[in-house]
C-alpha cells in the first residue's frame, strides 16, 4: 500500500528520474532526427539535381523549347515542383519570370539561396557538351513533398514513430524504477528494522542486502546494526542488574520485616509507634521496588506479554468497584457511566493495574464529599472500533506546563501532587506504558471548573 501513496520518496525519485530521462531522450531524438532528416534530404537532392540538370540541358539542346517543356511538364506532374533552366544571358529558357533576387544570386555564384519564406532554391551551374553555361534552379524538397511526408519531424518513418516513443517510454521507465527502487528499498528495510526494535525485538538486524552495500546506505545499515547490538547488550545487562537488584533488595527487606516482628514480641508492646513507623516505611519500600520493576519491564519489553480476548466491561466494573470501596473510607465516591458489551485483546493483570493506578490517582486528589466520574464510550477511527475511558476527578488539576510531563517516571507536580499527598510519581507512568503495550493511547487535560481528566483509548475486538 505504501507504493500507492504518491507523496512517498519512492515516487518522488522515480517520477523525477523518469521525467528527466524522458526529456533527454526526446530532446536528443528530435535534434539528431532533424539533423539527419535535413542532411539526408539535402544530400539526396544534390545528387538528384546533378543528374536532373544534365538531363534537362541535354533535352533542351536536343529537343529545343518544345522538348524541354514536355520533359518539364512530366517532371512537374511527378514531383510537383517549379524548375528553372537559366542560360548564359541569365534568362529562363522558357521566358518565365525568375523569382526576385535570384539573378543576382546566380551572378554572384551562390547556391542553396533562400529566396522567400516558402522556398529554398538549389542552384547548380552546368556546362553543356556544346560549351554553353546553364544554371539549373530547383526548389529544395519541402514539407509538402511526398518524400518528406513519409518522414516524421524526427527524421524517422512514421510507422516507426509510435514504436520509438513507446520503446523510449518503457526503457526510461524501467531504468527510473530500478534507480528509485535501489535507493528506497534500503530505507524501507531500515524502517522495518527500527519498528521491530521499537516493538522489543532487539535481536533485529537489517537485511544483508543492505549491510553489504558499498555506498552510504550500506554504511548506514552497518551503523544501524552496531547501534542495535549496543542496545541489545545494554538491555541484557539491565535485565541482569534488574534481577540482581530485585533479589538483593527484596531479601534484606523480607529479613527486616521478620526482625521487626521479633522486635515487637521482644519489646512486649514497648516502642509500638516506632515499630509501626518501621513497618509502614518497609511496606512503602516494598511497593516502590515492585513499581520500579514493573516500569522497567514495560519500558524494556523484556517479558513476553500474553494477550487474550477479555470482557473489558467486566474488568472496568471490577476496578471501579474496588476504587469505590477505597474511596468510601475517605468520604469520596466513584461513579461509572456508560455500559455495554466491550471486548479487547489484553493482558488482564497489566491492564487492570493501569486502570487501578489511574483510579487511585483520581481518588487521591479529588476532595472529600466529591466523586470521581468514569465514562466509557465507543467510537470508530478510520473504520476500526475503539473504547474510550475518561476518568475525571474534582481536584485542583495541574499546571498546563505540567500536563506533558505527567506520564514521566517519578514526576510530581510541585503545587498539589507532591510527596506529602502520597505516591512516587510512578502510577501514571506505569499506566501509560501498559496502555501503549495494548496498542492504545493515554492523555490528560484540565477540565473547566477544576479537576484532571485522564483519557484512555484502546482498540476493541469487533463483535460479530
């Protein structure tokens, strides 16, 4: 389908090459054809006129005016040209008036003299066997001549003119197609490889047809392979570090929690506040480690995510019910608007985690005695069905300059969404990566009257 788009670089190169080459072929053919046509006609006429001149003088001296007129009438009937025979007194032997200026040109010894816009005369001086001087004046073959009519303006017989143009069109088209294909095919291969890497296939390399080229595109392909190798190596190292750090952090954390329980029993109720504080911070640290690991896995694409055809409506209703249960403890509520059967291809735990992060974020910042509104609608984009979920709180919102940073890891808007309100700035970042994995998109905007609206758009499974 790419080749059908005329604004692609392939068609720009192809059409440019084709047009230039076609113009060169046509211009060259016209120039050479006209030169060949002119030279061929003039040479042929010079040879023909030499024979004709000798014949005309012989007939005139042998048969007189009557014989020359008879020969001239027969010749004029065949060739349709006016021919003069001028004697040494500079008079036409038949007494016809000569074209203006021709006598002076003959007297000055000129030949092939242009007399007017319609004729160019070929003048040949011939001496008869009796020693008399004559000038044989014959017009150069014009475009109305039968010989000229059999030739195209390019000096080629008319039956071959269409074949010549068709051949030029096909040959230049094939050459242009090959050149355009030779230049754009490596670019297309690089594009495919870059998309595969962006999808997490870090072992991807460009086709050897590209990397073995000896031009700049080949160098670009080899540089791309080196870059892909470095990325694959770095991500592999990152995964090893991730596994090690996860183990090294989780193990002492587990021992810390065990030691905390032992300390509580040994203290017999003393230092209860301190123990509770230690437990709270340990739980927060455990949660933070879990979120960091989840975020890194999503960003690196290290794990193969299994997708299934699931009931999205049921999933969303469950997430809203859980959020409503948590919100009631803080005198808040969550309301779902819009129902209907919606199915999507998704990884249930991952998508549920994304929805819960967004809902918890909304519940956290909406004031008491207010509600978080969840709307679900279905839309069509370019003929494909999508489900749109908007989650709106009634909090203070965020500064406009901060909207584009909300989905960045560890980002918190300083005025309202700071550390004191809870969270680590990872919830929306994890949600954004999870939605992206499912082929959707997530956006945020401030609503009029206060509040933040987070919108998630996911591709639906078409219902049969």
